[in-house]
């Protein structure tokens, strides 16, 4: 066999210089784990947690939401959420299926603003399309949980693509894709607003308009298969490692911290809920344990990876007027930029660039602004030795 051919050749012209194989492999793995949360995780959970007469309908609602959202996503949805800016809260619609588009380096065009660089992960656009699809799909599947046993499958089939286009894409672009909330500095690490808040509000609204369940179902709505319910909940828990671990868009320190925080939060919430069941009802509950586990996973998501060894303290600003001159001071400010953090810890260029993503990019911009304000404040409040009115004491110029 020739030594210069095949996948083990010395030079592989098909691999571009910007491709980081580790980041690409982890991002595809994370996308697969998030997909397992929806299918079969929530499909099994929904089918088992309801009454037997609703089992098939509930499982099929989750299955249909996953499949239909994929087609809508690649045809128009992805570029509405992560494409070029059309409106402050919406991107330009377009197809994300052409070869030229999918094999190029992933980029979020609208994230560039002022000194904030454009988010450009080190893998192809196809990987980003897949990963963000899994987020969009599970948002719809989570929303389905609020109308289990309430909604006709035909109505659900019409509802899912419309909600994805006119609700999810708005939140995703505004916070992650480079919309107005992104540039305001709003931080959403892995879907606290875009996924959980949006699906929760939509679920409450849908449940209100669809109406309550039948009286017999409201009186007793026990699961039809507790073992399958536990299995579905377990798949949801394990898949959440990809949910939060894939948010940094790279296989870096933030991903490791996020995965660990996710598991600790889920375990703590499960045990807390179980203990409360014992205290108030005299015995533990499997349903309560699963609910506690899901609560812990949801609660940790917005900030699972935001505490990555930065040791940052929020500054408190005091504004006052002194002899007609407005001054500002900062209390207990210990700021360090992500650039300084990266090089001090000896990390690679890949890690530095991966921090410039929808969650960390706005933090970087905010800290740069704070350092600038602090510098201006220090210059304004610098002591004036030539001043004789106050004996050389500090006074705003």
C-alpha cells in the first residue's frame, strides 16, 4: 500500500487550515447528545408519564416536532436565527443546504459590532446548523409537555412549524445570532431565555388557550409506565452534557466546567426534591425525583459555564456631583479581560477565539467598556497637587 495515500497521508488537502478536529468532533458529539434528549428521551418520557390512552398521541407529538422542525430549520429557520441581519430581532431567511454554504467555516455574521469580533467557530457551517437544530427541536418538544392530553395531533402538526418560525427564531437571533439583546450585553449561556423561558411561556399560553384536561384526567393523571419514565428521564439527564457542554462552541475549559456543573445541579435537585417528599408526605416519590432532576437541569442551564476561573467581581458605581463636576468611582473592582486570562493560563488560540461566542463575546465587550470607564474615572479623580483650595486633597477636575 502506498504510504502517501489515504487518510494517513502526510498532507490532507481536503482539510482546511481553520478546521479544529477536536472542536468539530466534540460539537458533533454534543449535537448527538442533545438529539438523544428529544428522541428517544422525551419521546419515551412523554409516552410513559401520561395515562395509557394518551401514550401514543403524546409520544408522537414529540416525534413529529423533532422531524418537522428539521426540515423547517434547514429550509429557512437557521438563517433567520443565525444569518445576516434583517431586523434587530430577525435574520434574513434562506436555505442552509447548499454545499458551498455547509462546507465553509461557520460564522455568525450579525455578531460583529464595533470592537466585538464576529463569532467564527473552528468547524464547518454544517456542524453549527446541526447543533443549533437540536436546540430548536428540543424547545418544541419541551413545549409539547404543556399540552399532553389536551391537544389534537392535527392541530399540533400545524402549530409546530409556525411557532418555530415566528417565535423561536426571534429569540435565537436576538440573543445568540447577533440581534439587539446580544449587542446590549444580555448573557444566555445555553438557552435559559432562548429555550427554557420561551418554551415555558409558550407552554403556559398554549395550555390556557387549549383549555383544561377532562375532569376525570385532572382528578387522577398517573403515569402508565414508571420504569420507562425513569429511562426517559435518564436519557434526558445524560444528554444534557451535550446541551451545556456544547454551548462554548469548542472543546475547552468552559465545556468541562459546564458539564460538571450540570450533573452536580441535577443530582442536588433530585435529592432535595426527594427529601422534601419524605418530609411533607412521609415517603419518597419517583415522579417527584424525576421532576426534581429536570428542575435542576433547567435551572443550571443559563449559567452552567459562565464561572470559568475569571474571579470577576461586579463593580458598584457611585455617581455624585462635586462642585459642578460629575465624578464616578468603582468599589472592589477586580476585572481581567478574557485575552489576559487566556494567555496567562497558557491556552491556545483556539480557546481564545472560542470564548468569543454568543455567551462570552458580550462579556468581553462589557468588561472592555468597564475598564474604559474605570480609566476615565481615575483620570478625573486624580489628585491635583497644584490645588491650594483643599490643601492638595483629591478633587474631581
